[in-house]
C-alpha cells in the first residue's frame, strides 16, 4: 500500500512540474509577443540589416574606331512593396496590374498574381519579388506607365533593382581577346588584364534581408555611391578582326584541326589590329577558350630558320649564292637522321634556295659547320635578337620562351642542328610575329600593343605606345639579304601558291612535327608568318593551325592560304596600299556628260533635262551608267542590305544615304563623286564599322 501511494505521489509531482513549466512557457510567449514585441521586432530588423557592396559600372572596351567591343548594360529585377499603395488605388487597379504582369512574364495567371499581391499586403510584407527574370531598360520604361507602378516607388511601391550585365555587341568576334572577369577577380583577356582600370570603385549601401533571402535596399542617406570604371581604347580594327576570324574558322573546319590562331599587326606602330584564337570542342564546333597566340608555347619549326640564317650571316658573312650539299634528302647527325621533305633531296643548293625551299639539312649543316664547336655563340645570337625574352604583351598570360642552353642536362650532340630548324626550343606566336615584324620594320623590334589609351569620358587618363625591344636585330647588310630570302619563299619557294600579281608577300612557312611521349609523330603544327606589301610593309601577320587532318597537312597548304586571304582583303580595303579597280564608266571631257551612278529617278530627270538619249528602265532603283555610242544604258546596282554596295561614281549624298542605311560609319575626303571606297563592294556588312570614301 505504501509503495502504491509513493508511486502516485511521484506521478502527481511530475505532472505538477510539467504543468507549471508549460504555464511558464505560455506566459513567457505571451510576454514576448504582447509586452516586449516592439523591442524584439526592432532587434530582429537590426539583425537583418547589413551594409553591402554596390558594384560599380565597368568601363567600356572600344575598338580603334570607337566601335563598342564590350559594355555594361542595365537590367532590372522587378520587386514590389504592396503595403505602400492606398486602399483606393489598390482596389481600383490591382486587377489591371495583375493582368499586365501575367501578359508580360507569362508565368502565372492574372488571378495568381492578384492573390500573391493581396496576400502579401494582408501580411504586411514590404518586399515581394514579382518575377526572377530581369528586364531591360525599355521594359522598365513600359512598366513605369502601368497602373499602381506609375505612382513610383513612394506612391505605388514599385522597386526596380538595377543589375549591370556585360554585353559584347559583336558577340563571338574576338571573344577571348576581350575576355571576361568573374566574381573573384579572375578571368582572361582585356577584361582581366585591365581590370584595375575597368572595375571602378564599388560603393556601400544599407540592405534589409527579406523572405526568400532577398536583400532590399534601404535608402537612409548613408550609402556611398559607386564610381564607374575607366574606358579602354584598343587597337583592334573590327573589319580586320572579322576577316582574320572568318578566314581562320573556314580553314580549321576544312582541315578538322585542333586549334588555330591568327594575329595581324601594324609594322611601324606595333598595334595589333586583329587577334583570333579558335579551339575545337568535343562536339566539333570551334570557339575561343584559350589564347594560343599569347600563351601557346610550341616548337615553331621552320619559321625559326630566319633566326638561324641571320646568325649565319652575322657570324660567317654567307652570301645568297653560297652553296652546300644537301644530299639525297637524308643526313645523319650523330645518332639521329634528319630528312628533307623533297623526295630525293636537293643535292647542291644555294643559301637563298635552302631557305626558300626550307631545306632542313642545308640549314643545319651550315649551322653545325660554323657553330658546332661553339654552340653557346649560336645561342648568344638568338638571345641578342630578343627571342629569349617575353615581348611584354598587355594581355596577361604570355608564355616564357624556352631556349635550350649548352650547359643544360638535356643538351646533346643533336641539339644544335635540331635547334637550327626550330626544334628543342619553344616560342609563342606573338613572339615569332614580333621577330618577323622587326625585319619589316628595318631591323627594329618593337613591342606589340593592343591597348592605346585609358579614358574617362573624353579625357585620356593614360596612353600607351610600343616600346623598343631591340634597336637593331642585325646589321643592315644582313637585313637586306633576309628580305630577299623572305620574298623568295613566296615568289619561288614553299609558299609560291600564295603568290599574286597585285602585291608582294614576304614570309616563311613552318611545319613542325609534334612531340608526344618523347617521340616525334606524324602530326603537325603548321604556320606562316610574314608581312605585306613586301616592298613597303604596312602589316605583319602570323597564322598557326595545329594538327590538320586529311591529305593536306603542310603549312603551304594549310596556314599560308589563310594568311593570303587575310592579306588580300586588307589590301583591297586599305586606301593607302591598294590600287583601285578600273572604273566601269570613263567620261570623255567635252564630249559626254559626267553621269556615272546614282538613284535612277534622279538620273532620269537629268537625262530628260539635257535631252540625252537613254534606255529607260523601271526594274531598278539604283543604277550605273554604261555608254553605248551616244546613248546611255543603265545597269542595276546591287543594294542588298547584307553586303557593301558599290558607291563609286555616286554623289556624296547618294553614297552616304546607301552606306549609313546599312549601319556603316562614313568618313570622306574631297569633293565631287566617289573615286575610292575602303570597304570592298560585295563584302558582308559589319554594322558600326567605318568606311572611308575618297571624292574627286
């Protein structure tokens, strides 16, 4: 009995304790909610308030003619404070607002939008994300006219949160060169290399954390405004960039190559006018994922023979007609056999022909003969030319040249002959280009540049010019000889397939076998580097294409045609170096009126006024005149909006009308009718690009 009474007592005590605890808990909850509610609410708000960074607007990146390569466009996230609008306004307009939101975003019905807005208003919520999709500026202006929203932030509760996003107007064009920057300030290209200038200075602002982990800005007057970044003006010419990229892309697809790069540089200034890098993805498409031109260290192959022949001329004073026996196409250096690509070999061959036909054996035998007992002297020549150092390119990530030294553990008896033809050393395409550009620039090696100024609005904050890397890579006598040798490569040597009758090209082919697992295999790294016009060089260019497939795998058939295609189009559009095409209509002073091309209705009026016999036509709006005895016939001018029209012979007014309607920026010199135009008729229109007209 006493045991039962004891157990019952314990149960009652336990029940009493639990009941008292529950009552205390309930009382404390009531006290917190009704007595101390304001205190804790204020504390909660204080905990959810934070000063956060307000990103600055990044500066723009421009091409040399002012075309935008990259800019920051404003987008907006649409939020709403449903507690601000008056009851009368909300009641009269919520249906219309819900319908407009449903139509615009297309994700919820008007009924659902109305339910969300009214529920949030009933709960006293002050921040409601209406849709996660960001809108552009035009959509923002449209929404500002909607019911409720037209009352603004303080009268209607609408909140447009600005978010800047990077935009590239030319999209894929030069994407890797323009580059990117991510949240931890890592990236590539100009965006990364000039981030300090482009980034600006971030601001600070007070934000409140809302439901859904969104942060609502609190405009309490304490915010620090961000400072926009500076703009940078590059040396890129969008027309040349387009030509280089499209020519390279076509060749890569044709040869199913792994990757390729093309760089075009102005000889005297060192300004890079185009730089394209394309890599094949697993799906077979090509895109810009790595800057091979700047960071890609490879064995250059025969393009390095230029350095070897310069060293030979400087050391042994060889002449172009000096000769050596290249044998039957095979020659043994110690325990390795070197071969020439010519079946049966070249036999006795001159110094000039050995270079133009790219004889490995001839060049290596000469180098081994004159430097075999003093290989360090050969390396000294290479270093003195500037090939052992970076060029200091403005885009980060440039590879460091690797030149093997006689004291290295890997140096062997075959190192010197193989180095002389571009093996057992590594260079980047931009470094090889700078070397060849030095020959075109009368021996002065200058630093390639891709950014020429940093600006704030129209004020230049910094300017850049090419630095001199080497005042003179060799003697004047040697320089004149190697110019002849470089021209002979195209005139009669390995690149004779790109010879043309309009202008001369000087350059060198390079086809290097690739090294895998310590052995050279039948895969090739092909290149062509040179300058044009050879007699008055304005541009230098290098094209590299890695591991082409199929029957044609040598540089002469793979890389050289790309170089020529780029050079042809530049030559045809640069007024300073190209010869204009013959005029279709030649006027005879005092015999026949000056009627060449223009709008048909205008020209017909002139013909009737002057009583000149002509063949009427109703088929064309724009025509060109062709004389047929004492009569004028009309030929229709193509005016497709996709292609550059032929405006030669037109008045300035007609020419500007046609060109500007296609989105081109027109510059002109002189008076009268158009004599020359810088962009070739029939080329694809690149909107925003510049076209120069010469009138006379």
